[in-house]
C-alpha cells in the first residue's frame, strides 16, 4: 500500500504509459525480421513471454492507479465557494461550464448590428443586416460569472491534487 496525491499518481501513469509504449514498440519492431538469400541473418533480441509479461504488469499497475484515482475522485468532497462537491462532479461541471463559456464567448464578440455579405451571384441586392437578439451586457456578465466559477473549481482541484493523499495498492 502506498500513499500518493492525484498529481503524483498522474505522473506515475504517464511514466507507465511511456514504459508500455517502449515495450510495445520493441515488440512491434523485434517480433519479425527479414533475411535475403545468401545473407547471414541478424536476429533481433526478442522474448515474447518476457515482453508480454512486462506489458501485462504495466497494464495491471495502470488499472490499479486509475481505480484508486476514481475512488478518490468519487469520495473526496471539496469546498467550492458556498457549496461542497466531489471531485468527479467538479470535473463534470467544469466540462459543462467550459462548453457554455465557449458559446458565451462567441455571443459576447458579436456586434449589435452587422452587415450580411451579399449572396453569390446576386447583383444590386438591398443590403441586409443581422442584429443580435439578446442583451450584450447580460451575456458579458454571464461569461464572467461562468469564467469565475470555472476558476474557483480549478483552484479547489489544484489544491486537492497537490495535497490530499489516498491509498494505492501497488
């Protein structure tokens, strides 16, 4: 049993994924070889059993660490502003708010009145204008509110990821 923070666990996961990539690449490049007629073969060093066992051990460690992170995320309760949220609910809510923020960003960049480009092939057309159908100041205010909520959640997550430890059975 080992104690680790979420930040450390994620660094371990990246390292394990790099190791796995090394071994799968070694397997891919070493499991066959080509020899021309009348040529002495250069046989790459490769032991299927060793490589398969190593990849399996890495996959087991990855599964254990991810499971521990998921358990911690589902049970750890963080204070975010005036409310309490689990880490996993913060992650879901942040994704929702980031999508909303993107849309609000588009809206806040619109001008109240914009000339629409004439359609291709239409000559001497009467100019057309597109108008926004919302309160631009309200949208700007909502954008700031959503942005601040995301920042508040991110700060709570950052603190959690760097300081709170949980058990990992590796």
